[in-house]
C-alpha cells in the first residue's frame, strides 16, 4: 500500500475524496500564509494584530487547538528529537516564570527562542493526522521556491529602501522590513530544493539566485547561511556535477567584476559586489580592510566572552540570567538598535542564539539546545542514508533538503538576532516539525512494506486545491 494512503498511527486508508477541508486543513493553509508573509514582508508582517496579540501568537493558540483535536498528541512524542524539544521548552519555562513579575512581556518575548518550538508539534500533528498533507506542503513550497529565487533578494532590498515611508503607529516598526539574513536563508532553501531535483527551474532562475546571493551577502552570517548548506547538499546529495559548471562560470564572472571594481555602496559602509564577499571572508579568517566588519566582530566577540565568563566560569553556570533581563544593558554592551531596524528598539540579545541561550538558561539550557538540533540533524541524515540505500532517492532528497534548510537558519542565528523573533523563529520550528513528521511517515511506511517514491502523495485539502504530486516538475 502506498505511503500516501496510510496513516502512521492506525494504518487505515485515508479518504482522498473528502469533499471539504477540515479544521486541520484550513489551519495548514493559514500557516502557509503566515510563513509566506514572514518571508516576503518580514518584521512588518509580524506586527499584524493588536499588541501584544500579534498574528504569530494567534497562529500559536489556534495551532494548539488543532493539535488537541488531531488525536495525535501522544504519537508526536514518540521520537527522541520530540522529547528533547519538550525538555528544552520545559527548562526555558522554568527560567522564565520567576521573571515574569519583574519584566512582564519582555520575559515572554525572550522565551520564544524555545517557546516557538510548539510550532514543531503543530506541524508533526498535522502530518500524522493526514500524511497527504506532506505532498501538499512540498507542492506549495515548490511554487514559493520558484518565486523567491526570482524575487527574494529584490524584495529584501525594496522593503529596506522603503521601510521609512510607512510604519505601524503603535510600535514605529516599518510595515515592510526583511533583513538580509532572512532573505539569504530562504534563498538557500530554494537553491537546495532545486539542486536536489525536487523541482526544475529555468537557467534564468539560476542566474537570479546567484545575483540574489551576491545582493544579500552584505554580512558574514548571510553569506555563510547560503554557502555552507548548498555545499553540504551538493556533497551529500551527489550533486557536485550540477554545481561545478555554475561555480566555474560564476567564478570567472566574479573575478572579472572584482578586477573592474564594480560595486554598489549601501548605507552602513558596506557594498554590494565581489569586494564585499572578499571582505567577509577576510574578516572570518582574520582582519579585514573594512573597518565596520572588524568593529562589529570585535564587539560581538567581547560580549560573547563576557557571557562565557559569567556562565561557564561564573555564578550563572546552572541558571543563566533568566528570560526577561535586557542582556545588553545588564552586561554593559549597549550599542544601538536591534538588528539595525528602524524601530528604535535597543539590542537585547548578543546576536547569537546559542550564546543567548547560554546567557539566559545557563549550561543546562545550552546543552539541551545543542542536543536537540544535533539529534534532529542526525536523525534526518541517518534516515536520508537509509532511504538512499533502499533506492528511495525522492525521500532521501526530501530529508536532505529539510536538514539543509534548518542548518541555514542555525548558521544565520549564529551571527544575528534571528530565531528570537517570529520572522525566522516560526519558520525554523516549522522546519524542525516537518523533519520529524516526514521521518515518522517514512518509518511507518517502511514497517508496512518497502516504501515506494511518494509521487502519488496527493493534495487532500479541499476541492478548490487540485491534486498534485509531491515532486513538482519531475
């Protein structure tokens, strides 16, 4: 029996001819709309709603209701990554509750670093309830990948250029504002998706992605968040032969443009062009001629060292400083606005999600944080290798794409305030849930019979959404 017709919990047939969407289907459509809004409109979209109840919090509450009504809330806890997420959220809650009285909403705001992990369980429950939703999700992402490859970088620059023209009156946050790191992550996800053959794309799209990468790589984090996962996907997916012509021709063009000195200056002392990439690499390896890069690097390293001193070798080893305190003020590293935004909000976190977790939740929190994602990545890679060994290349590529997407977000979060906000934080935990849910579906199908490539995993979400194969464009 094909995987698309079997539920992993009961192994009973699923009726693909259902005439109408159920609550879970409707919520999944809403969740995709939410993720699309975050990716294309950024921080401005996150402020839709009435403070302090914004669109992300509304989605979280509705998602919890969907989980409780799905009947899968026990089954979704049967994997080790799921249990690790529960432990991580539990520890963060323990380090948040004592500070709610003192810091109020700020404590809850800081705790979403792990609190958004609830979205992982929402996605898992949705997939377990109807396995066909996996095909629908990947089909929708296929369209998003095509769109974002062409327009993602341009949208990021447009939202930055016009962010000062229109702002939300109650917060001062621009109505549209996408940071370059966020754009780089989604550009990477789209590139890996196509590289692994999960959809086809024209040569013009490939050129647009390369230009987009050059545009968004104005920072070290954005550059590495694209390059490293793409290289990992090429190596583990056996696709080096597909990127070598691009690397060769792109390298020749890169060298010519660098020789001619072509570049575009942008605010902040940085430029769009090959010279910026060279400066980024120089800054990573040592010192760069770009003073602004060395300045931000020195500031971050000093702050990170201070946090390590009072946690790893100090009084906050077990507890951290808790969620709610403004670390920049408490640690003495107030330097300006958060993420360079126009909202005027001061920096609260040390531009590194892992160091932020260490500072707020201590060594136990950091340990749970690292183990959660190490186990998650290990599960996906091991499942990818097993699928490849069995000849299930479609499944293997799906697992590798999910792993590289999550890796890109973790890399970006190592250089920026990324997972602490809903724009990338909700995306990240949804990808975590997608990875866990898809591996559970594959494992369930393997227990019934040797799984076939999931080409007939059809879209079940209502009569107005036509059926479509999992692997669009194949």
